[in-house]
């Protein structure tokens, strides 16, 4: 497994698969293997290993929220949005402070899914929850700007987009941000 830490993922996969043959209920090995597969964009293989890992971890293990988040991400990449949403919510429910994911990142991921599902009120709520945890999350401000725009809150949308650009000037190159901001500026007369 040390090879994974040094970026030699293919050898790590081979070694982990050998270990799992010897001990098919080794949750940490299954979990690491699942994460490697997901990082290599082999989402189905990653899902299988992570779902197997969940069967063998104790119910309150601190690794579970991270596994839920990885499963959610894989489902998102496979365009299975309802499954992704379900697992991101599980990750939030079981979230632990010292995990790999920040809680506001989970709210951001949930908000993105709701945007894709065109459920703008739910998206807005998720982005607001995330911003309450980290008011300087530029991506959450973009997401909130988009959801506000879709709900007809144009001035609020522009404010969030401008805040996002203030926090992360590289977003000025983001096609969605540029297009939305241009449209808002053309349609809003600021007081």
C-alpha cells in the first residue's frame, strides 16, 4: 500500500487485489482500492470495492463518511444523481471533523446536484448551508449566484457572482460566470 502514497497506483492495485484475495473482508484495503479506482476514473470498480468495504467497517467508524463521499462522487460521475445525492447526505449525517472532506464541500456537491436537477430552491439552501460554514468559498458563491438567477433574484445573483470573483479572480475565465454576469449586468440597473 505504500506505493499508492508515492503515486504508483497500478502496482498498488495489484498488491491490494492480492491482499484482498487473502482477506476479502479487509475493509481498509477495499476502501483504498476503491478510492484508487475512482481516482483513475474507473467508477464502477471503485463503487464495488467501496460498497464492499462498507459491509465490513464497524457502523460508527470514522472512515464511513469519507467512503460515502467517494461513493457519491462516483455516482455523480456516472450521472446517477439521485444515488449521488443520497450518499452525499449520508456523508453529511456521519461527517467527522478529521475526514478528507470539509463539510462545506459536501454542501457544495449537494447544491451542484440540485442545480443539475433544476431544483433551485434546494440548491440555494445547500449553498447557503455551505457558506455558513465558510463564507469565503468562491465556488459556493457561484452556485448560489446561479440558483438565485434561476429563481429570478437577479441582484442577489450578481452580488454572489461578484463576491466569488473577489475571492477567486481566476473565475473571471469561467464561461458560466462570464455569461451569467454579462446577462445580469445588461438587465439590472443598480441603485
